[in-house]
C-alpha cells in the first residue's frame, strides 16, 4: 500500500514573504505629522485653542505641549488629531538605530497625497510674504 502526499493545486497563489508588512509608500515620519499638526493648531486665532480643545474633547495642556516639544512623546495624541482632521492613520513603532521611533501609515495613497498637498500649502503659502520692516515700500 503506497501513500501519496497530495500536492496543492497549481492555481493556488503563494503568499508573499512580506505579507502584512506596511507599505513604505504610505508611511510618514513623526516629525512630518508633528509639523502638520502644529500648522493646523496655529491656524486658530489667539484664545481659540482652549475652547476648540474643550469642544472636540482634547486635553488643552497636551495641545500646548505639542506646540513646544520635539520628543516623540505624543504619538497617540497626534494620531487622534490626524483622525480629527480627516486623516485616519495607523501608528507604527519601529526600532531605528537602537531607539524606538514612531511613524504614521496612511490608509490610502489618496489620503497621503491630500496630506502632502495641505502640508505643502502650509510650508509654502501661495501668497506674498509680509514685507519686512526694513524693506522699502513703493
């Protein structure tokens, strides 16, 4: 009596080796997201941040910290703010050169493109910068 081992059908696709690994094209650094969030928070006029924070159930003191701190300590809050601004992301923690770093993975290339477009608009406004006090006016 011989026993044969069944072979899988030829049409069964093989799982890629990196199945489940995040798509690098959708990942943005903590520093980039922080810069975007700071721009968004700075669009609020003086005195509007605290009422805005209360209305949207964000901790005002933590929002002030975001405006000042450079360390990657507020990743979860940044993720919540990104979702509030219509950019759902997944938070990734990756070890880079012996230290834990945070990254944000976007849900689609369209969301990432919109995010980069908005950030570019903040970084490079399409209007003239205000004249410096030393420049001559005509």
